[in-house]
C-alpha cells in the first residue's frame, strides 16, 4: 500500500522527524489557520504533481478559496484529487534526496542519498549504503552511482555514517531506519529533505509504501481504501477490497479493477488469472473487470465478490475460470458463486439470462459439477480440466457475442 503524502508525514512526525506545519483540506470553504505564504499540494499517489499543476503557492489568505477550487476535484495523472495538503512555506539552504528500500541486487535494505533533491533525481549521482537488516544500522561502506550505475567516491575511502563529516546527521538517519523497519515499509522516500537557515532538518515530502502482508501486526493501519497510482478507484473497486478486510480466510476482492468490457470475470489463482485475461482478450473477448479469488476462501466471501462483479451494467456474459486448484474447495467456492448470483438478482431486481461459462477443477470438483447441473435458473456452461483455459475463453467470447446480437435484435424490434 502506498500512503498519501499527509499519511506519510504523520508517520514521520510520530517518529521524531520534523515536517512543515500543515492541514488536510477537503472543502474550499475550510478554514486554514497557518502562517502565509502557504503551499497547496494535491493528494494523489502518482508522482510529478508539480508538472501537472498539482502544487500551487498561496501568498495571501484571500487567494486561498479560489486556489483550492482549482485543485480539489482536479484530475492529476489520471487520478482525482479529493484532498489537499496545505503547508507553511519553508525557506531552506540545502536540499537532499533520501530513501530506504529493498534492493534486488544485494537482497537487502539500502539507504540512497543525493546531495540534490527535487525533480529529476533519476538522472543525478547518488550514494548508496547497505543497511544491516538485523541490527538496523548502516554498514560502513558506500558506492557512488549515477543513472549508468558507475562512479566512485573521489576520496577513495569508505564513508562512516558515524563520522561528523557524513552528509546527514546519524541521529536523523537512525530515526528513519528505525521507522522503516518498525512500519514494515517497502519504501520510505523523502524528496526533498531540507536543512533550514536555522539549522533544522525538515521533510518537505514523503512517499511511504507499506508491506500489505504485515497488516496483521499493525492495528493502527486504518487507512482508507485506495487503488494504484494514477487511478481513481471506482465504487466497485472500493467495495471489493472491503471483502478481505479483517478476514484472512483466503483472498477474494483484494485485487479488483473495473475495465470497459462486457464479460464479467471471476478468476482464480494469480498467474492463471492473468493468463486467462490474456487469453480472453486474444480471442476477441472484452473483460468488464479483473479480479481473482484463491487460498480456499469461504463461500460467503465468493458470494460477496460475485455480487460486486455483477454490479457492472450491460453485461453480455460471465466467465468463472481457474487452473487446476491444489487446495481451494471447488464445491464450496462455486456454491458461494451461485448464492452470489441469486442474491445479486434480488438486490438489482433483474434476471441474469446471459451465458455463464465455468471452467474449474480441483478438490471436490465432481461434487461441484453435480450441484451446478441441478441449477436451472441460469444459463450455465460447465467445463473441467479437459477443457483448456483458452478453449473456455473462445466459448465465452462467442456466447457473449451471440447474446449481444440477440439483445440488440430484441431492442430494435
């Protein structure tokens, strides 16, 4: 999960790292008792806000409302800004880039520092230090890198983070390292970290990415639902993600994205679900969503996800697909699917008469087949492992096209 800037700065402040005085704003009429001039920063997960007009300066209080109206609701890099962070402007003498992240080359955490912060950090020289994942301290070695990943420190010696001549005070670095591990972070980035004229270190920005798998250790993670950077979540996406909240019995809905097609999809298994989407698109089918369930979720979670999937209008088909399951109970999950179908009909007040292709196999799949054969209120087409995922994609794509043509003919007549 990527945090919004104001959420990340709250974590930094609680860890003893200074941030500007600020306030989160959700309405243009909201009062802002800060010292002017102030900076307004649209709260979106995508980067490069300034270039997209997402950061503006306000010199006087009478300018505030009009500036806020220009930011709130603005679409920045395909993401709608519903919150704005207002902060007092900070004058500084020096700015730095600093981040903590996991490195695939060293297979461990690293600290990255540049003596120049701000935009364009990808093109600048940086110094990289490994971090001891057990002791949570910097290792006394360093390599200097540019975008080409070459270069050496001209002094010809290792940097010692405890040295008084080190770029940043080691007390500040230790606070950041401690927070990185305590918060189960995958990324902790401050760009820029500035030194004020009064000699104070202040984080002017914050980008923190948390490890979702560690949520069970953090009762304080009460963050609102969000989607990927550059994307404003739909109501379906928000509702789908609620299914797994506080219920760790399998997965159903944590990965859900609306798409512009007409074939609803209930896939199972991470790799298999992606392969299924590729197959459907390749044969000319148009998925209405991407989602997956797995890890043997209970039937009630599958029922909830089914209702979300069927919330899309103008569907011409529904595809339930997965590879050969190892331990997901096919009977239980497909029972939940049928329950979800019937509940969705009642909830939406309409009959689902479009074709439904089911391609599932695994534990208790024969029991599931017998149960599905008794279902007469839906147009079910049932397949097992004898039919490949691609073959079932061809079937649902063809049936959906036929259904769409019949529906158009009925409408025109």
